[in-house]
């Protein structure tokens, strides 16, 4: 399924973008994922700028562009010209770099090596101290990769990625629609069967935090400020701001173990400290709408004679076979095949046949 924020490249540098619109806090507007198709011939700053301008006109339209820029989030790799084009067209939008692509661009970084795993651990760290700890370990393991990583702006790291490709546009759009329709239907039925105030995911985390917090020592400063002492660390909790120095509550939106200890001490309802997007009511309103079915192309209305149908882009056919998946780096440990005729690595049966003449 094409997820929000992902793109799919099809032949001719035609990209299919998945757009997600999230509701404003407190509104009943549902989440929507819409596919949009745009075309580009080459990839440089000027082509990317044109591409993003068309995307801006299609998404923002006549609405307040300054407000739309502030609520947009763009996730991409660090392609040449794309970074400058995003800053030109969407100056106020949040622009993040896909961690997966950053990890594949690390110099001499095969997957699942200690330095590679430290990079991912740093990207997923909740606190600055945890981030610095993983970065120091990475510096010891591979100084060259560390020098590359420290040059990247840390506030743009986004540990999410979803890339789909290899399908025709019409088939991809229809498959996306069908999966989205089933997804909404299943989630709507699941929401009707939920009996708790929050979703089962949040309820499970709250239960685990409640059990763990029983073994913590609490030192209250005020009715809302607490020092929570665990076996391995000490944290500060502020119930009025819904924050904890471990940062898990701040980022996840669900009270952490330390916050649960303070909430239990004050005999407060833990559900009052969970963010709205984990509430069962929000879950039901999100999937209350549906994706309507579509008719087959045999029932489509005929195109009027005075309407000129859009022409496909002029595609320059490149030599060789069509590239379906991303070309992996040599540092990732590519598998070499041995020719059955000459028994040499990296050659093919056809190559050996040519040598024999």
C-alpha cells in the first residue's frame, strides 16, 4: 500500500506521490490519503522546482499559502537540487530526510554492522544524552562514517520510509484505493468494538507503565512537579506540561513509567494525560468515513470529441533492462554469481560462451 509521504517512480521519471491530510485538533475531519501524478524528465534544481510548484498549486490551490506551508511536511532523500528547490517553493514547510537513504549513503557501511546499527539507534533516540552516547560509539567504531553523519542537520532526520514501485500508474492507483477502502472498513469495525477510553495500543502501554511505576521512589516538589527515582536513573516529571525528562511522554503522547508514578501518587485519571489522537473517540471519527467503490473502465463515460486526451510524456529509453528496485551500494555486500562454464566470479554464462568464440 502506498503510505502517506511516499512516492513511486514509474518509467519516464513519472512520480506518483501519496499525500496525507490530517485533521485539525478537535475537528471531525478525517485522515485522507490521495495519490497525485506528476511528470518530470530529468532531476535537477530547476526540474524539481517546477515539480514542486505544480504540487503546491494542486495541494494548496487558492488557500492561504503561508498557513499551508507551515502544516506541510516533506520527506525525501538528499537528491541533487531537491533540497534547494524545497526551500524555494515551500520555505516554511518542515523538510526531513529519510533515514533509510541516509544509512545507504554512509561511506563503506554494509548493513547490520555495529556502526550502522549505532546510526539507527541514534536516529531513534529519545533524548540528547542517548543520541550523543550512540554517536560516540559510532565514532569509535567507524570515524569516517561519523565525520559524514555529523555534517547532516540533525533536526531533519526522519526514521520513516515507504517506497513502492514497479507498477503501472492506473493499477497502482486502483490497488491503493482498494486497500485503503478495506483498511478504513476494518478500522471502523475495530473502533466499534473498543470498550476502553483509549485505543488498545495505548491501553497496553498504560498497563505496562502502571505495573513498572510501582517500584519507583517519588519525591514531590509541588502538586505537579515530581522527582522520580528508578534503579538506573532519575527523572523529573511535570504533570501540568505533560513532560518528562526521559522524553518518551513528550514524543509518544502516552505517559511513561515516571509520569505514571506521579499520576498514581496524585490519584489522577491516567486517561486525562493521554493525547487526543489515542482516544477511542478520535479513532472512530478518523475512520467514520469510507472510500466509495468505483466502476470498471467499461462503464466510463466516453470522451467528447472536442476534448484532447493528455499525451504520455516523451520517454527516452535507456540502454539495458528496466530498473525495478533501488541499486544497492557495493558496501552493502552485493552477492556475486559464478559462471557455470568458466567458474569465474562476476561473469555470466553468455560471457563465457563469447570467450570460446
